[in-house]
C-alpha cells in the first residue's frame, strides 16, 4: 500500500525537528524538582490533606 503524499510530508516535518524526550537534552523526569520547589515554599502541601490526580506525560 503506497503512502500518501500528506503522510510523507507530515513524517518529514516531524523528523526534521529534535525529539526533546530523547538524547542529551532530554528532560529528567522525577519528583526532585517538585520537592525542591515545595521545600522552598515551606511545604504548603503538608498544611492540609491532599489528593493528586494525574495523567501521563502526554
């Protein structure tokens, strides 16, 4: 099945840009940054019961 010109164009566009989730400039996922920020703010999350509802990286 031949690929459409629109697909090829979109693929080339995406491949021309850096993948920011991989490689040397990739973000390091984790809680350290959030914990440092909360500590700098005197841990306001400890002042009352908290529930976090979160999704994925997307």
